């Protein structure tokens, strides 16, 4: 039976919990990537989101990003490999504290936004992120863009990986995501998103913006929770995957 994990970025609010989508989305996903305070989130929201994920039985991951609240971590900032190491280690440790205090274990690490995209293309940054995870806890799983340097560098180092694909993002001929600065970066048509997901999961490939078939490994599917119809789409894709006989569960979870 084919298997896919459904992950979603969460806890990207501040102060009093203001993201009702998160609690509803937790009914349909199997992995939660929780912001660690640098691109979004704060201690209060981290604690609340961890508690919600535990309540719903969802695997918990750290979602470290660049220190850029105003830009939501999506603007590239030139950093050294050691800074990438520090950012990853610091933020992973912060979320781990809340998970441990709640009596559970951290499951994975997925870099956020620009840090994710930079490390996907830069092997030295990817190596630094991988090393931070290994030094913190070598049993954690790295979620990274399928076919990217993050995956290859983690595999070289012996770290377990989950190759990530996206339901609502378009792909370039080299397998990279279309930059958000381009008008065709996002897929807004629900049926088109579903077709792309099924192609990625069932055939392990995706069509680029130039209609070139790109081979990829699809182990975890990212669902964005901030869209206007995020809940409805999560329901639809979960139902469709199950109808196709595809099992939905987090990597390494029986």
C-alpha cells in the first residue's frame, strides 16, 4: 500500500492564540511543523500548539526559520553555514523544551521559508542544518524538498529523511519550487492541486511549468494552512487519498 504523510506549518501567531485553522487542520494532517519564534510564533503559541498536536495525536516537528518577523522568514538573508547551524540548533532546542515538558518526543525538523529554499540549493548550508540536527538528536527526521541538497546531505550523514512535495506550488524544470515572486508560483485551482498530488504520490513525478515530467520522491506532502479554503482542501485531499487506497501517516510512526 502506498503511504504519504500530510504535514502543515503551524503556530505562526503571537500572544493570544489567533489561528483557529490550526486546531481544525490537525484533524486531517499527520505532522505539524511548529514555528519556533524567529519567523513567527512565541512561547505562548508554541506551548498551545504543542498541546493541540498532542491532543490530536499528530507528530510534532520544529520549524526553524530566519530571524525575520517582518518578512515572515521568506526574505533571503545572507548567512554563514555556522549561523545556519546556530539558528537550527537554537530553535529546535526551544520547541523541544515544550514538547519534553508535555511528556512527548520531538519527531522531526523542517526548516522554514527562505532558510528552507536556501539550504535546498546550497550544500554548505544544508550540511550545517543537518549537523545541527545530528548534534541535537540524530534520531530526528529531516523534512526537506525532494531531490534537494537538504535530502542528499542528510542521507550522506546517515540522518533519516522525508522527501517533501507541495500541493499548491508549481515546479521548475530542475525540480525546484517556482519562486513566490513569480505570478505562477502558486496553484489556486483545487482540482489542479489534487491532480498534482495524485501524480506525485502515485507516479512519483510532477509536471514542471513547461510541462516537463520531473521524477521525485514523495514521502510527505505540505498543506499550507493560511489559505482561504485551507480546511476544505485538507478535508478533500485526505478523503481523495484514502479513496485511492493511499495510507496517511507520519514517517516512522506505526
